[in-house]
C-alpha cells in the first residue's frame, strides 16, 4: 500500500529513524510508539509481551460486518476503562498471497490490502470518553476487499488513544468478513 507515492512500511519506519540507525527489515512496530529491529521470533514475542504488560488495553471493540455488492460495511462500538481521547481505525488483511519470483517468502499472510486513513493519527472523528462509557454507531462503509478470496480475508479494527503528544494503538480485534466480534480486552 502507498500514501502519496510512499510505501506505508517506509512511512511507519521513518517514525523510528531506522535509516539513521541502519536497522532495516524486519522491523516490528508496536502500538505506533515503540519499535524493535530484533530478528528472532522469541525476541519479538518478548518485546510484544513487555509492551502488553506495560500498556494494557483500556478500550474494547465490539463489531459486526455485512457484505453487499462485494464491499463490507462495519458497525462498531468502543467501551473504555480509562478517561481519554480515542479513535477507531479499520484494516483489511489477506492471507495466501504469492510472493513472486523475487520474493523472500513463497506465500505471505496478514498482508494489509486496505486501511483507514487514521492508521497513524487521530481523525476528525476522534471522540472523548470517560471510564465506563461506550461510543456506539461507529461505521466504516463500502470497504473494498477481494471478494473472490473472501475466506482468506479478515477485518481488523484498532483503537487509537491519545497519550500526550503521541498516539498509541490501544487494542486490536479481528473478525472474518461478514462476521462479528464481541468486546475483548488484553488478549
């Protein structure tokens, strides 16, 4: 995916000045605030575990998706356990994509095929909630996906929370296209 002619991976990595440090790929970005260039699965899992422990989710996401004419519509709600400014984003992921002749892998999974514009910052639709409050009626309409490979596509919703002058991904849920998910916290 690109934004203004730049690859999303390069945009995100530039937040962490990886070209200056010579880190390069693979690079794990967690919550839009922290990143690591550790290369082993155990190192990355440890990094993710440490982040989950030090920043438990304060928001839950409940959603339902429907399919019409090859696009998805998603209706979602967000409930929080801490006061704050929140926003909701959406991404479409696809599994089983061929890597091609020059690819590092033969098959790629969890490839971002579509993502809402607020994947790095709060949108104009951001909302403020107090602990225990719920925001309902959050909609993403006419979301494009590969309908011919629906069984390999998933919808991912993520909450963003303002943290000082930064934005952190607070929670993420996944569901099949045409499916639903109930509130999930810290899993």
